C-alpha cells in the first residue's frame, strides 16, 4: 500500500541537458509509467555551477521526494521497481530481471569505446597519449569492428524473442527503452541501422505513451 501511495504522490524531477542523450530513455520510462515529473533541462552554465553538489558530479540525476538517484540504468530500474504501477517496466522475476540488467549493461559496453575517444581525459587519457591520430584509429575500430559486433548481439536477441521485446517479456521493459533510445539518437548517426533493428526501434517509438511524449516534446 505504501509503495502504491508513493507511486501516486512522489515528487519527481529529472536533471539533464536539453538533448536526448541519456535523458531520453528516462523521460520515456517515466511517461510509460504515467509519472508526472519536472523535466529540468540544464544549460552548460547551470550544470557547471551545480555539479559540485551532485554525488558523482554528473547527470542524469533523478530526484524523488528530495532523494537523488544516479546512473542511467539505476534510474531506469528505480522507475520500474518503485514508480511503475503496472509493474512491467522492470520484471519481478529475478531471472528475467537479470536478463534486463544484462542487456542494459551490454548497452554500456557497446558505447564505452565511443565515450573513450570522445571524452578522453574523463577516462584518464591525456592529449599527449590520445593524440588525434590515435583518436581516429580508435574511432574507426569502434565503428567498423566493435559496433557491428554488438548490433549483431542485439539483433539475435530480438530475433529469438517470442514477443518481439528484447528480453522476451510480454511488454516493453526499461531494456527496450534504453537500447532503442541509444540506437535512435546515437548509433544511427554513425550509419544506418540494420533493417531489423531499425524496424524494432520504430516499434518502441510507436508505443502510445512514447509517441505522445515525443509529440508533446516537439511542440514545446
């Protein structure tokens, strides 16, 4: 009863930038769960001024009744476990939940190489080590070798699913939302997605709550 009460009454604020990035899957999950939330979109200046007060000095950050939740996958799990009245965004079955977690971790694995060559110093690589030539080499390797391998992993998971959702669940989970957002907003900018993955992303973004949120966001 207390859990259901919190779902109805929690004050929720998302702190992120005015870009899709890692904020979009969180916005979509909150929308699917029908959770009203303040979408606080920080300017770079606002972020710099407030990052010292953030637990890990980064966003996205979800604030629920004054308590802060950090890291994208952790935030998505929290939404599914604590705020989704349907209980479907994050499965209760431990084995299915572990598959959802694994898929979200695999999303991170897919993108880590790109993050390294884009944000070198964050990962401990000074410009003297990660030169422009090294950056080009790593970028090419990620685009031509690493990324296609991961896309193949995800395509096979979807093809093997009896329901079309990546974890084989009856409805979309946070794993579907996270992967679809990454493919749509990041990976598709590198090159066209394989047809099967592109169609799957379209299916996620055709969910009524997702479509409604995207339309409202575009009109804002």
